[in-house]
């Protein structure tokens, strides 16, 4: 209101609190939606213009001829409630109206000074609205003004199980400690979309590390990924690298342009370290061109996306990476004579697996080989060794050692004159019953059946 008075803009706020009382929403995200829409309107209005925000609107009809919508179109008016930000500013033409939600898109005004859609504000609004199962529409005409209409579902029924959680079930962390939900007694805050809070209570199978210095963009990427994964986020590569010294993640998504440590340096540090080289790395950048892409791929990145990033494509690509890892592990598990290097996709990890295999070969006919020995020889902590072998093979270190011994035994049985007893001793196993049981679990047949099948 003070800013409107300063700019001599007629600013009005109209709310229907009853209409909004039971609408499920995330308070912080809703604030970002409203603030970005208001900032956009104030940026493109002049002295004497008008701006209004109406919240709790059930039905709305704009006076402008041109429109464009993004989001859920199946909801009827009676199933939604709207927030509308209107202005009498510079407006937008029919030719450009479909592009205002694109990040960095610019529409020049007649005086070449105002650029409607510049920056990432409206693109962020679009993504936040979609996360809330809603839609956003713009109605406008050049030189007349614009109406931005954001529709949200009134009922929580439109959300999936686990996406909705009431504040009565939660406590909120603040800088001064834990704050009870009683701090928010108003019914309009009673139900929230609590992706961050809910996911802190439900450990996901896969963990993704996100490094992005733009707070809003980091928020929407995190929110998009958290429906399926646990997400740890940082504002640049330096604290992220520190975190990885003592913690393990399954995949990294990083912006290139960041302070302290940029994405290229971060990626190189990850890919050149044997403890972390197996972690898939996705780079994001606002820069386009072959040189920029080469810089990203030469750093060792597994995938490279130009901004604005399509979140659906990003999620699909991540799922494909995890699927490909599983395919390689399954291939190795089902193909008894496959080289262990078949489960890795880069030179560093191939060498790692070869080095571990060489250590097992050195101790092959002895029983005393344990995890500590391998970790010491590889100059890795037990936890880092476990995490790397688990990621590459799907097995624990102990399981991998046993599997490797059994595969070596299978080769002895087929490629030498060793009998079952000799092959068993050659791989450091002293109990015939244990050897037979473990062999059958690995190959789905006894040693005798294995010999008969493959020699035939």
C-alpha cells in the first residue's frame, strides 16, 4: 500500500475470507504467488494507473479480448476459488500473450523501456500454481491492462495421498526453535500442502542433492522432486561438497552459475573422486550454445539441461537414470559370465571395480578377507565403500565378495579340471553345505546342475 501511494497508483484489496477458509494451500508458496503477481503489475503500471487484488472469487469474466491459460482445465467454477490480480498497465498483445510464462521472455513496450515478462517471476508463479493442482490465466490487451487469474481447487480430494497434511499434525521449525501449530489458529491456515514437512517424516528410497543459488527456482525444483525422492538442497557447490564428505546421495542436480563453487567445479570434484564418481550428475544452465554444452560434458556430467528446465523432462530423465542403473545390475546378476565392469558407465568406476576385484582375487583362497581390508586397501571409509558398491552392484560389500567368489568358482568348474570340492576351497569357502546353498541362491541351481547345464 505504501509503495502504491508512493507511485500514485490506485491500489485495492478485496477478500472473501469465508470462501478461502477451507482451501488447501501452502502458506509460503501462496505468498510467493501473490507477491510475484503484484510485483509484475507494479512494474508495468504508471502514475495514475490502478491495481487490484481480489481473493476468494468464485466466478470471473474479464473485459479483455485476448487470453492464455496454463494448468488444470477440468475443474468447474464451483470447484475452484480464484485470486485475481488486475492492472491498467501496459498490457500485452495477442501475438505475445502465450509466451509471458516463459522464463526470460521479453515483450518490448512502445517506449522500449518496459519489458513485460522479463525475468523468472511469472514462470515461477506458473510452476507454483501447477504444484497446487490449479491453473493460471492471463487476459490482456496492448495498452489497456491485464487480469491474472489463479484458480485453486476448493477440495483436498484433488491431491494424492500424502500430499495433504493438516497443521494440527505438524510443528514448524523456526530460527528460535520449534513452534507449535497453535501459533496459526486461523482456519485459513488449517490445511497445507506440506511436501517439505511431510517428506522429512517419510524417508525416500533415493536421495537427490540439489545445488541452485536462486531460492525460488530451487524451491520449485525441490517441490517437484520431493513427491518421489528425498531432496537435500544447497545454494552452491561448496557446502554441497562438504555434505558429501560424510553423507551419501543417489544423484546430483546442479546449476552451473553459482557463487563460491560453480557447477563445473563441483561436477569435476565429484567425478574425479573415487568415493563419489559413481553419482549421476545433471547440470543446469541458462547459457546456450555448443561451447557451454562442451564445458558441461567435459566436466563429467551425465546429463545437461538448458534453462528454463522442463520439470517433467527432468523427472523423467532422473527416473531413467535410476532405471538404467537397475538394468545394468540386473544384467550382471542374470549373466553369470559378464565382466564386473558391465555395471559401470565411466572409466573411474570401471577402475574401481577392477581394483576391488583384484583385492578379492589376492585373498580368493583365504577366508579372512573382510570389509575393513578392502576399505583400507582402497583408502576409503567403510561407509563410502559400502555406498559405492551398493550403488554400482545393488549388493552390500559382503554380498558382493560372496557373489564374486561364487562366480570365480563357476569358472573353475567349467574351465578347469577342478571338482566341486576343489573349486569351493579355491574361493575360500570351507563348508560344502554352505557353498551349495550360496551357489544355488546365486545361480538358481546347484553346482552339479550348473556343470551339467553349461558343459552340455
